[in-house]
C-alpha cells in the first residue's frame, strides 16, 4: 500500500529518476501519421505492470494488482499489451508537433525496467513562387515555404550559386508549423537558372522550385493609346453631326415660314 496522497503514476515518475534506462531509441514521425513507440518486453510472471510516460504526464498504462486493474490508453494512444504479452509498445495516432517528447516505458521483469524512446516530429515544406516583371528588366521573385517543421532554411540559387536575400519566418501558434518567406530582386535572361530551395534539416531533404524569367512589362505605344481614344470619339461625333443637321432643318423651316408670311401667304385657299 502506498502512502496517502501518492498513487501509482506519481510513484513511477519518482522511480524513473532513480532507474538507469535499459535501452534508448530515437524515432521519427511525420505530422499527421501514426507511430509505434517500441518497447519489447518478456512476458511477466507476476502481476501485469506497464506504464508509458513523457516528461509531463502518464500517457498510457496497464497495471494490475489484487482486486484492482488500472487501464489508461484512450483517444490517440493504444497499448498492444496484454493481448500481446511480449509487446509493450505504444501506438500514438495522428502525431503533432506537441507530441515531441522523450517517452519512458516501464515494465516488470522481476525488477522494474525502463526503456526510453525519443520521438522527433517533422513536416515537409510546400513551396510556392510568384514572379512580377519590371520595366528595368529586373524581376521581383517571391518564394514561400509553408507548413514545415522544424524550422528550415530558405535560400536562392542563381546558376548554382547562392544569392543573398532577406528571409522572414513565422510559426503558427496552434500547429507550431513554420512558414518561411523570401523576396528577391534579380535580373535574369533565358540562360539563367534561378531556383528557390527550402531545406528541412531533420528530414535531410531539400525541396527546389525552378523559377522562370519574369515577364516584361509592356509600355503602351502611341498607336495603342490613340486607337481606343479614336474609337471612343466616334459616338459623340456622330451624335453631334445629327444634332447639327436637325437644328439646320428646323432653322430652314422657320425661315421659309417667316418669308411666306411677309408676302401674305397664309396657307388657306381663296374662293373667287
């Protein structure tokens, strides 16, 4: 029986500071994947005892004592024990950056034995490149690497040689994934090979995007400018001509009417 106020989980955490790890393993998992944290163990001859914990808390356990069975392993965690008595491994589903810890597996084999597993988490970066042209022949090149972990390195290569450019980084508060952004002002011709590269140090992986030359910005010629102006002037000119013709006709009719009135013509027929 444990002293009042001390339960099994607390005791395991205390003992873990006194035990020497039997084995230490490092495993790598991608964000969103499932991972098996390995802990092979011989079949126990006594009461079953298996506890998994990290630096923060107990994440799964199967502990049996007379008239008492404690099982913890729900949601994203699953124990293969006791269905497989020689497999004390832990299944961790849908891995995130927050799962990056050193995990300790405690099991009984006469004495209490500890196995350590260091879980490292990684995520691939996705590259996106945008290009804008300038009249001077220099292009504005934007490169962004999104959704990666751990913090990577974003850089440019011109014909295989690195180019100095400013890079900013931002880490999402909820996912802890990084976004890297770089803007480059650079002139290049058709023979120039410009590349944006993001390096993930944990995956030992470089992702590269080849950049095409920036399209030239075309300045409109005088003819191009005059054509839409001429086309836009046709309608008001036509309307003006029609109005002038109508006014002229009205003035002619008015003049004839006044002229005939002066000579006594009223437009009525005379009877002799």
